[in-house]
C-alpha cells in the first residue's frame, strides 16, 4: 500500500454558533460550518470540488441533509462526494478518505462537514442505539455503563479515576470562551455531587448534547503550502470497527477498536507514543478516554488510576488531554470536536488555551486524535503534525 504519510493536509476549519440554538435546521449548521471552513482556508467557493459529510440523526420536521442537497445549497459542483456515517468515528474516517481522494487526484479540495440541531430538535438523540429498550437499556449511556462497570472490575478503575479526567477537561474549558462550561470550575465535591444517571456514571461523566456544527478542508501537502494558515499534515491514520454491541461482545470492558486503529496510525506515521505532545480523545464518557488511551498504549491495563491525574491532563500538565474542554465540557459534535481542536492547537490559534508558554505546557508538534462510535463499535485514529 502506498505510504500516505504527510501527503495530505488540513487547511481550513469552520465553526458555527453552538450550544442551544433554537430555530435552526441541521442543514443550516452544515452550510455555516462549510462556508466558514472555506473562508478560513482562504479559498473561493468554486475551488472546492469534493464534499464528504456525516449526516445527522433524523429529527421531526428537519429537512433532509444529503451530499447533493448540501452541494446544491453551497453552490458547488463536485467530482468526489459521499455521506459517511461511522457514528462518532466519522470525522476521522472522512479525513482519511479525503486524504486518499486528493492524493490520487479525485479532488483538489475536499470539505468535510457535520451539523445537527441535537439539543433543540425534536429527535430521539441516541435513544434507541443498538436496541435493548425492552430490557430497560435506554440509549448509549446504558451500554457504556455496562462496559464501564466491567472495566471497574478488570482494570481497578472507577469514579476515583474518572473524576480526574472530568476535572482536568473542565479546567481546559475554563480557558475556552466557546465552551459550555467556560469560567465554571469543577471541584472534586462537584464531581461526586453530580447526579447519578446510570450507575456508575454521574452527569459529570457524560458528554453534552449541542446544537451547531464543524467543518474542515483537506488538500495535498503541495497545495496546502500556498494557503493562508500553517499547514496541519496528516502523518498517520487508522480505523478498526468491531461493530459488536457490548452485551454480545467477548470483552465486556469494551470491544474498542483503539488497539488496531492506533497501531495502524503509529505504523504509518513511523513514531511511538513517546512522540505525542497532546491527545484529543473522543470523550462521550470519561471511561472512553481511559479505554482509548490504554488501547493506544500510553499505559497498560490497570495502570490508568496512576497515570490519569488531573495535574497531568490539565493546563500546566505534561500530558494534555482534550484541550478545548472536549465533549464533556465544550460541546458535542461527534468526532469533529476533538479534530477541530487539534487543528487549532497545531496552527497556534487556540488563544488562552494554546499549548506552549501560555498554558505552561510544551509546544505541540504532534497530536493524536481519536473517534469512537456506537457503544465502542467504530474507531478512527489520526496523527497530525505541524
């Protein structure tokens, strides 16, 4: 297989208004994010000839979001187009497919988009994921809780570890004006007083639900060098999709694809975990962060309780994780939340939370980004560098 390392780059990122934004359709967020990403890259709308998107979950009365409709409303004619729904792994998968497209001449500039009125729309957001309602299992929270409870047994983990993740990410969110919990600290007492949702998960262990969207643009490394911002090169990539739902899994602590996906990305990049400066990890739940970092090889089974300390993960620490606040404390846009933050950090555009002297951390040269979907059923990995 041809080595894709450093042959493609991300050159633009688009944000939208976010939080609770009533009266907006999912399509409108896709459009806003895409237009902002194109403008951020310094491109003209007619320069874009590729479009990949993650479709939203259907909401009552919400217009259909499909690639052809999105292309039409953007006013672009594309020669490479698709919708990919790999759940929370989609952003990383889209970036990988876009990279192959531009490297092999199928498109020059591919815009990848996500948008959803998940908080304000009239949809059942994740409610029937994988079924199980007839047995009292409602949505993703119950499935992840089942995995996490087994993880507590196998890895000696639990709330005493997860609180460190939640508190550290809240400290990052306190530096992010766009975050839901900007300037709203979390103490240990706040964590333990957070309402129990599905044992063993408290509200503080669970991601937000947000209205809004994100987008990014992929092109070749050669074209990237002529554009507005510092290029963010795709150094390594990987995927692994176990697909099996937790109740049918052979490994009840989570059939995570992080092991295979991460190993593939590290092999392509030609580096090890020692070369990573920061981690932007899909954090639908605190336990997902632990399981993913363990799968990538940053620590072994049972070592998370000693490795994952807020002082290490938070501003000023030697192992920064989820520097926007993540899905727990900034906003939830599936895998676009961690990926967009990695781009901003590597460009040096993260403001008060910028890695380096501003936050008393090391300058970021290489960042690993994860995506995770379903109940640990899909997984994507990107290794990005300046």
